[in-house]
């Protein structure tokens, strides 16, 4: 096993078969490695690396199925406070013992209520479009079970619109002041790109919020006194 911190190899458990040329090794979403093939070898093996036995594994509750380059997106996890690294690894494409799709990226992230705000790579030369195994790792280097995330546009249009609802203020509230907090929740089967708050269905209130939780501070003194409608669009 290669350790990038020390730039050294360590011999691990021996395989049961010498697979040689016509073989393949694939990283699975659960962190194990599947080895198969080889000349006249018909059985497969599953290798469990030692980091899978270094303690409890963090979990990813949900993650978007598709993200764009440089996008900040929300990864739901109950273990956000203990996450030290976020990595994704491109799905393998192996033939003749060579993985032509080999790629790993370190992703920047920050803690948020209920999970993490993660930023996808912005450079397609470092992260080509395609599908990746998204892992979160704790301080012991123990990975979660991965979620598969596609980087780049989906090949088919998404027919399901996102759902969004205002959480503050509630219907009938009386508000006043220069910093009224507007907040909303939003969900989508693919992913929420952002939420835009509007006054009376026409005037944008601040910039689109692309990071969960979605909120904006509104200077209500810029609107006339009376009844108004506040909405959120995802």
C-alpha cells in the first residue's frame, strides 16, 4: 500500500492468486478492493485495507447525484464535526492490470448545520467530467461508504423540479428593520444549485444563496409599508 505522506510502500496481506497480465483491481464504494481476472483464473478476491478496522466509520446520509465545476454543494452527515478530509476518486476503468481512469482529488469543505459544504474542483484538467466516489474521512483516516457523484452536466434533463419553502418569516408575520432574516429550505433529487429570495414575485432580495442553510438579510425599509409577498425560488 502506498502512503503519500511518507512516499513509501508497505507490504500488506498476500493475494490468494497471482493474477498478472489479464487482471483488474477496482476500488468499491465500501472501501474494499475487488481483484479479478488473470490468466486462467476464474475466482475473485475482496481485499479489506486495515484503515477499515481503525474505528467507527463516518456516514454520508445524502449527497447530490450531479454537481458542476467549482460548485459548492451540501453533503448531509451526522459526523460533520469529526471530518478531517473529503476526497473523491474517479470510478475505475481497468483492463490488463492498468486503470486508465485513475484520479483522486482533495476537496475543500466547511462545516454546516447537519453536514458539510463541499466545493467541487473548478479545473477539468485536474478533474475530468465523469463519475466519482465521494468519501468523507475522520481524523483516524477511516472513510465513509462512498456516494457516487457525477461531475459535469447530466446527459438527460431532470424532469423533477426542486421543492422549496419559506421558513422565516411565516405567513402573517409583521416585520420591520434593516436586517430581517429570510430563510428557506430546499431539496431536489439531483441537487439544489441555489435559492433566490424575492419580494412580491419580482424583486430579487440579495444575491442567490448557493450554500445551505439558505438565508438572506433583507432591509425592509426599502419597501413601502403594507402587505407584501415574500417567496423563495430554487
